[in-house]
C-alpha cells in the first residue's frame, strides 16, 4: 500500500501514521469487524497525535455539526461539491477525531466535508482551520456523554471566538445555535426552522424566557438576543433569499427536516463558491443516506428504514409518519453512541401513534414498552429485530431505530438480504392500554387561584371530583424526561377508575394552588435558578401545608431543600420543604445506573432503580430521612439516596423514576388520596425492573458506568 500524500508534505512520522490508519482500517473491513474508520484512525492518532492537523493542512474544509441532521447535511453538501469521488468525507458517520483522520487519510489532497460530533467541534476547528462551519441545531441528546445543551452551546461560543478566516453557517431559528454562533466574526444566517423548542425556552444569555412569535417565525429574549435576519430561508418547498427570490427545492429525501438540512447545505455550498442552481440540482439526486429512508426486504416484509435518536428527531419524524397505517417497528438500544439513559423516550409524543400497531424491539425494548403502555398505544415486544419486522403480519412496515439499533439491523439485513427466514416467529399478542389515553392533559392551568386553603384529599373511588396532578414547570425542569412521572401517576389513578386532571404548569404563569400531587423534574443550572425564583412566591408552600404530596427529581430535589448550587458553585436559597442542602460534589459528575435498597424506616418497600446524572452532593439534616441506601451508584454522595419528610419526597433517579418503580407511584397516590390503591397488571413494569436490576448488578455494567467531568 502506498502511503498517502496531501497538498502539504507530511513528516515521516505522519506518513507512517496515515499508512497505518489505512492498513488497519482495511484489515478491519476484510475481517468484517466494521468500517475500520474508527480503529484505523485511533492507531494513526496514537502514532502521531497531530495527525488530524497534518492531514488537513493545505485543504479547503467544511465542518458540519449539531444534534440532528449531521450525516444527511454532510452528504448533501458533498453532492453539491461534486460527489464522494471529489471530496474527502466521513460518509459512515464516524465523527470523532479518529473518524476524521481516517477520512482525510483515505482521500489525500481533496477538499473535505466532515461531520463532527458537537463535543469535538473546538478540537476539529483548531486542527483543520476550515473555511466553513455549519451549525444545524442543538437539543437534548446523549446527556450522559455530550452534556446538557447549554454547555454544548457554550463550547461553540468558545470554539468560534476569533474564527476570523472562516464563515459560520448557522440556523437562525434555534436560539441556542444563535447564542453559540454569536462570537464568530462572520455568520451566514439561515432560516431553517425548528419544530422542537423545549430546550430553548430559557435564554442561554440571561436565563430569562425566550418568546416565540405566533406562526413559528421569530423569537426574542428580554436581554436583546433575538432571531437574526436570515440570508437564506426555507419556506415550504422553496428556498427564499434575502431579496425575496424563490427557488424550488426538489429532493428525493422525504420530510421537512431534510428540506431544512438541504437549505443549510445549500448555504454552505454558496459560501464555498458553488452555483446555487447547480447545488440544488446535485442535491435532488440524493435518495438515501447510509441506509436512512431506504426500503429493504426481509423475508416477505418490506420495511422503510428511518432513524430517530432523540425527542427533536422524533418530533420531525412523527410528522412524516402522520396519516400512514403501516405498523411501526421501533428499535431502541442504549449503548455509548445512543446514550445509556433512554429516559428521553418520555419526551416523545408516542401518543400520536395510537391506532397503529407498534412493535418494540432492541436491547431496551422494555423501556419503550412501558412508555407505549402509558401512551395508550397497542404494542408488542419482540427482542430480535428481524423477527420484529415480521411480527405484525403486515407486508409493509415502517422501521424507526435509534443509532446503534439502526446500524445493527442494517448489518443483519446485509448478511442475508431478502432471504426467507427458516421458521416464522410466533405472532406476538398486541396489548392495548386505552385507559391511558383517556387521561386529560392541560397545558394551561384550569385555575390560577383558589382552594389551597382547603385540604384537597381525593379518593380513587370518588370518580366525580378530579384528582389533580401538577407537573411543575416542565419547560424548565423537564430535561431528563421527568414530566413522564405525571403521565405515570395520572394513568395509574385513571386505570383504577378515578377522575384525573393532569396539568402541565409551565413557567411564567401562576401555579395552580389546589393540586393534590406536585411533581418537579431535572433541569440545567440556568432553568433551575429561574424555576427557583418563580416558585419562591408560588402557592407550593401553602399546598404542602394543607396536605399536598410533592416529588422532586434531581434539580427538583435540590430546589425542595434549603439551598442548592448554581453553575459557579455559589449557594442559592431553596424552597425549604426538605431539610437538605446541596453543594457541588467533589470529583466528577455522577452519571449512570443507580440501585438503592429502602431503609426499614422508609415508606418504600422495594428496591429503587433509575439513572442518575448530576454533580450535586446532598447533605441531609435532622428533620428528614433518606429514602434508601445505595447499592450501586452515587445518590446523595454519602451512601444514601433521596430524602423524605411527611408528604414531600426527593430523589436523584430518572427513568422516569415512577415508570421504573410503580410501587413508588402508588405510594404517592396513597398519600394523595388516603387509600391504598388496588393492584394493577404491571407485567411490563416488572419485566423492565427485573431487566434493569439484573443489568446494574452485572460486572459488565459496572465496567461501563460513566463519570464525566
């Protein structure tokens, strides 16, 4: 094999490292161990740590990053620049430094278009000195690895400050992207649209609210951060420039989100000197991207393959699935590339799939099955993905997988394309849980004042006056799927015949005073401060004094205490409902599965299972007791997990905690209603608990536990 050469000469060490990158990658492919891009690049970087910069020297380069759409936007931009034979690119999506090095080593001398993981933009920009950096969008994704969204936006700001020799192409409709790009000297703003806004309701610059204008165009914050005027915009199926000239955008790829990817790629191509008409024509011929949107055959079943790996991606994809009647097969894994915590499933509006048959598959199919149960969606669980494609008995299905589930299915299909299965799997029983869909959900409080002075104790057998469940500030305290706790407890009451009212009480409005059960979730540092400031003058204290039940999770748990830390570590006053104080813990952030056994004095009688992701160390005072002792994980930081006093409970467990611990949900219902709830058919919850309790005690899980800075 001849060592590659670039337009700038390589040192002997760099030439040897580039040769090793290609050789090891080629060996990996021949042994059918994968694409070889990652392992080859790792070997090359081990031999020459500065390999990325040396391979990139003298090239024109564009970097594409963001939470969703990186691979597709990269592919569209490559097409606009002449195709893979004329552009160096990491087509298989290996977007960490090893993958970037492998892509450059494989195409010496060619200009490069590379997708880059959000966490590595700064390193890639410094090494490659690109002409263009494309910022697509930012939303919650792989929170155990990538960090919370504002942290990522802050790193964008640091990376792009002083980017004098290049241009940032940025989505003007994403407040986090705008803030992240605003340190760059030269920005080409694009109106690409943004359906998912739940991570941008708080201003990253001032922690105040972000106001979105009716109709979806325009947003602003009180500090002056606002939507910039775009140079290029997406309007339906047209691209519109600043002068109002319209050009039709014709793509083979489906969905609004792909049109948004295309307009971002078009802007980057224009910056790189490509004629807009030629770029539009080239992009129109892209029919699938690394298997996404392709139609494949497995036995007698045709399946369209779609990828969605987080709530923002699912929000767009559900629009694409709207109106269809084919069964939907959903594959969910929770490996490193997916994020170990699938709590994000509770931020996806799976209720929109009601009326369609859904098959849950993949390594975390049971997490999905529990989510579908509470969404009122008929579903089956089939562990094997190929079996899942045939499980509904339909000839055509829609398959949606998150990252590694999608790649696993493609690999297995490639091993035996279209080959009939030797034996047909038994048809699973589709389970319908329609009572969950009957729980009314209100985003605006039905009342803003009233009866906190009167103790509201609803009986499950009442059936007349509604049990009121209030999810407190889900826009601020909803980063980790914890709003799902409200759906769980409301559904469990409704399944027992109770009348239930579930209120999603957003910030900026008076909090309902007459709730029976208040639920607070986890959030980032800025939104936690905003929630604390608003709740300090809310009727929560009076409601608790009158017997209301309260659960705080993660940031919500810290808020219920006497003090909690802000982003700098400074102490801020809490609400004082629990005698606990939290400060920044020593060492790294606690991220991973948590298993805890209840104390003899605890009102709980089953082990607690969930996922923690926090940097707090919580110290308990004399007026509270811990919920449980930690068997695996960090919890409070002193060997205990959570705290409780009277009807107020706090925990660090996500999952959501009440979905993975239904006995905890029933305890809260018992406290709110004054009666012991009747038993429910919790087979799916028990199956999930059994799986997670077994997994967290397995030696393999202990080796992969994450603790990040």
